[in-house]
């Protein structure tokens, strides 16, 4: 089964500060041998980290360029979803072996994390990784073990407080995850805390009680930090909402202005389009009446205003082609009209304004303005003068 493990580590030699304010160090992140782990239920198991498994190149490569975090993540491991939030630095590209120890370079770039290390609030390192745990009873260098770690894959290196509390206390451990403990642990442990009056007090308790108290104190401190963080975020959210509302109001006003402008433009465009349609129809009507005026007798010309375009075409066809158009379709009548006026349209266009060959006079010929008025009147009163 694949489980998570959190091993202790330490800085080898002195850490250094860069000109940028970063911390650079070489760390002993883990080692080979038999490790003791405390499970979430308080039980302890002994696991062998055999050199054959720990020193595999494939395994060591997973330790290169992994995130350094300020405390272990609540979600146990770092991934693409939370690395941006959690990473405060990275391990190096070189992983070295020194006897039973594994060494790695690291750099801490986050300002708050650098300050926590400098002030001693983050005193230890803890390597987070996953393993396949295989039941195996044996003895390694005089130490008994019950399980063997295989398929070791490193995930992150954390800056933590004392291993009994602090960073580890915030890990959301699954039932099979465990934290490394030292083989020798003192029966009693000292706990420091600050009273309400601000005075620091130190007391000595049994390990299990000390752990519980330290966890409680750590949780209380975390709650204070979380409260301050939430209050700060709420203030930021409030300011963001106020800004967003202002931007929304401004956008709504802009949209209203744009909609008003678009409405005016639309009405103008529709009006221009309608004018174009009417003008086109007027031109066609004027042309039709001119052609009819050159063909029809005077008494028929005088009645053109009361006739529709189709009726005028029928009258012209009757005169020119002597065809019976009863029950004929509009398409048929249009075709018959086009045939009937062949030669007439050209003659009408070329005719001199002062020397009409038609029987009707210039005053009887339809003008564009008059034709437009008559067309609009016909559209407004479709039944007027219908034939």
C-alpha cells in the first residue's frame, strides 16, 4: 500500500544569506536504517529504509527541485493545485550520499519563511514523501523491523517547529500515514507557554501530556494567526466588493449610453433603408407610368394613379399584345409585359423632353415627387382606388 511519511532532517553546517535575502543551506534530509514512526492512533511501527531502496537513482531523482514549504501542507502532499500557495523555496538539482545520510541543497526565498527561520520559529526540517509499505520482519544492523519501505518518491521538504508539535501537528494524516520519531525519547518533556498576563512559564510533563499541551498551544496560536488572516482577507474582500460595485455601476451607465446610441443608429439606419426602398419603388413606378403613358390612350393614362403596378402592366399587354390575361399568374404577366414593351422602353427614354411622340402632354407625365406621394398614399390606403 502507498502511504505518506514525514522524516526529520537538519541543516549541515551554517546556512547563508544571499544578497537577495534568501537562505541557502545544505541539509541532511534523510538516511538509511530502521526508522520508528508514530501512527495517528498512537501506535509505533518500525520500518526499514534499506540502502537498495533509498539509493535507487529513480528514487533520488524525485528529491531534486521539489518545493520547500513552511510547515507540512494540510492536504498531506504538494501538487500542481497548491504549489503556488505553499512553495517558499526549492531543493537543489544535486542530491548526495554521505554514508548512511542523504544530503540536498535548498534555498528559501519567501520573506516570512526566512524570518521564521532567523527568529528560531522554524527550527527543523521534515521530508515528506510516499512509499509502498511491504510487511517484512527482520533485523538490520542489530535493529529489528516489521516493514520495509519500497518505491520511495519524495514530494516536499518542510520547515517545521520541534518535531513533536508545530508543523507536524497540522498534517491531515490518513490512517496509514506516520511521522518519524526518535528512538530515544525522554520520559519528561518541557513545555513553554505564555500566560494571559504575558509572563512566560515553563512546565515539565510526561511526553504524551506534553504533546497534547503543545498541540493545544500550537492550535491556539494557529487560530489567532488564522483569525488575523481571515480578518485581513475579509477587509480585502470588502474593498474589492466596493470597487467591483463601483465598476459595475459605471459599466451599467456605459451600457445604457451605448444602448441609447445603438438605438438611435438603428432607427436612423432603418429609416434610411426604408427611404431607399421607397425611392427604388418610386423610380420603378415613374418608369412604369412613363412606359404606360407612351402606349395607353389618354383616358387610360388619366386613371393610372388608381391602378396597381400589376394592373398597369395588364393594360399595356392588352394594348400591345392583345393577350387574355385572365387567371394568369403575376410571373406570367411580368413576362408578357417585358415582351410587350420591347422597343417602347428605349424609345421612351430617348424621347426629347419638349418633343414627346406620345399622345399625352408633359404636364400629364408623372414626376418623381408626385409618384412618391402617390405611392406612399397607396401604401397607407391600400384599398383606395383598387381595381
